């Protein structure tokens, strides 16, 4: 696991996991929080296939008080969306009444702490073609994060230009 925090606001920017395969090789990084930053390789040639820019983009971006998911490129009005909690499946579900979008997602932080989902903790808003789903963090998660922040403040942080490079 690798995590990246903003040193000023102490908010998590990226959390990603990578596991070894049965043969011992590392697999691809699985992004849990944040966006994938792809390196710019060069110009794409016109004969390559690429994903449509109008497809919905599902990204998790946490705040201090809640877990937050942003789904970009959803142009429908707010009353079309329905966000619910499926307690028996331990996941949240986003549906539209026009049947144009459906998404099931879990909250790994709650699964790791073995906490139950709460119907009252979830809310959503819609603005600028983006659906923002927020799940308020339980007290147990907030105390764990406070302990983690205390530990992180005791560590030395490095900045972009501060990295040691050994030359021969």
C-alpha cells in the first residue's frame, strides 16, 4: 500500500494497493482513493482506439468528515438519481430512474474495520454534470485517522525537489 497526503491540509490525495501474484511478481496498482496520473507519452496516432470522453468517470476523493465519490459526465438532473445502501451486500448503489446509469461500490475502509453501513450517513448532490456522493465517516474511523495524523506529523516529510539522488 502507498498513500500520499497533502502536507498542508493533511488530507489524503492517493491511496493505492499492489499485491503479489502467486508467482511472486507484483501486479498493477489498484487505486482506492484519488485519480490515476498517466504519464504523457506523446501524440496519439489517429488509428488508435480510445475511450469516449463522455463516459462517466468514477473517482473517490475523501474529505476530513466523509468518504466522497465524484462521478463526472452525468448530465441528468438531481431528481433522476437514487443513492441507497445495501446492508446485506455491504455496498452502496447509485441508480437513475431513466436506467442510463447504475453503479455498485463498497467502502473498503468500513470493511477493514468491520463496521456496518448506515442508511442515514449517505447523501448526494449534483452540480456541473458531476454527481457527488458523500458517506459521513463513523466515529471509529475518525479516531483511527486522528491517530494516523499524529503519527504522520512526527515523521519528516519530503517535497518534490528534496529527494536524494545517489550518483556514482
